[in-house]
């Protein structure tokens, strides 16, 4: 214990306006003694562990508060008691140092941005790689159950229509030396156009519309399947779950229990970041598909043509549902390109047509 004193000030009795001119001494043995300034008599003695500090406010003295609620108020407003924690003095220090406070205002958003865009995604992705297979299996099964219950219905394709696609899928997996049991193929019907998706457990889903769209060009459907296989091999389903969980924990630690508008703002922020995550994952899946096509001695144009067909199909569906957008609406849509979950299709097509592995 650091000895201190004597410190001159005023001793105020508990629950009373009565005050005495006094001084405080803190001994090396940890005893606090209050002496009268008039005659030097001992007014109170108590262990230092039984006292606490008042609020730290710039320009005002820090009170020493006793167990009976009496308090000693130093005359020197700049005096700080020995052993005061940095946490108690930091707010006062910041209020007295505006430059440091201004720097903190600039650095905190930069720190948050770094955490959200770099540290959290990297840590979450690393955690996802080490998750047991049972987590992916459970997530995939729950996702399929939810899709079937809310969005999808049994496929209208006959067994004869499905069979050649299954055979080609089995051949692709065999050529890539992958176990076909780990990548079951399902067909579903839904009302959102041609699409394909991969679940965390390795399940691949093809919608009836994409099968019909590429019925005359099976090599394009192969490229789409390889793209979805890339999502599985890169564990994108688990990474998405891990990132969303980590982001929610980060915001909870930063802002605490937030309700109403605060939750909406944080939800939007998470959605923006997740959109960026999805675009990165799409690029990874594209690269996997193009590498696999090259390994199978097929041209990258198969994937480019598949993207072009999907783009044309989706644009037609949008025009039928909403009509042609005006030029002003198209310009406005460009401002919100960051919210897209997929990279720009024309750029993906260009990369696919010019794809080559550096020697």
C-alpha cells in the first residue's frame, strides 16, 4: 500500500450538512485516518479497503467515500488518490485532452471497419474449417427441410428427364476423384426462375427451370454444377453461418442489448457485409468451376455460356413481372451495386472466356 498525506480538505458527516476542516492520512499499513484541522484530534479511522472513490469529473475533486456514507472532499481539485484505476481516470483525462478524444473518434470507426471487413471474416472462416462434419450435415438437412416447407415443391421432371443429368453428375465426380455419396443431387420446382444451389452438407439442388433452360446444352449445366461444387468444397455454407454468428457477437459486445431502430440499423449493416461476403464466395466458386473444367479438358466458355443463359433468363423474368425499367431506374440501381450478392455477370463472363492457369 502506498502511503499518502496529509491531504487537506473537508469531512462531511453521513446524511448531514455538517462539515469539518480536516486532513486525511493513508498509512503504508492501509489505514485511513481523518484528523481535525482545528486541534489535530482523530475524527475517524478505517481500513483503506472499506473506502471507495466518488465520481471523476474534470475540474472537481474526487471524494473519498466511507462505509457509513460520510465523505472527505480534498481542497485540491487536481488531486487523485493512490491506487485509482485507469478506468476511473480515463474519462476525465479524455475530457481534458480534446485532441486525443478527436483522434479516438476517427480511430474507432476505422477499428470497427477493420474488424468487420478483415479480422472477423478471417477468424470466422478459420473456425468454419475446423467445425466437425456433423455441423455441416445438420445445417444442410435443416436448410433442405426449410426450403421444402417454405419455397420449393417436388420436381415436375420425370425420372427419364432426371436420369441423364444424374449420370453426367456421377461421371463428373468420378473424373474429379470425388465420392459421389458426399454430393447428392436433388431436383425441385420453385417460382423464382432458373437456379442451382449448394447446401452445407454437400447437397446440390437444381430447379426445373434451369434444367429446361439448358436441356439442349448439357455442358452448360455441368459447369453450373461444378460452380455449386465449389461452394461445397470451400465450405461456404459453414463460413456464412460462422461469419453471421461472429458478426452478431461483435455488434452485441459493441452496442449491448439494442432494440427497435438500433436493431434495424445493425441488421442492415450485417446484410451489407454479408452481401460482400457472398460476392467473394461466388468468385471462389467460379474459380473452382473453371479449374475443374480445365482439368476435365473442357473450355471455360461452357461456364461463360451458362452465365449468359442465366442472365438472359433472369432479365426476361424481371421484365415479365415488372416491365421495362426506365433509364433513371437503371442508373439508380447502379448506385446500389454493393448490395448485390453476386458479382457483375458481365465481368464473370469475361473472366471465364479468358481463363487460364499461370504456368
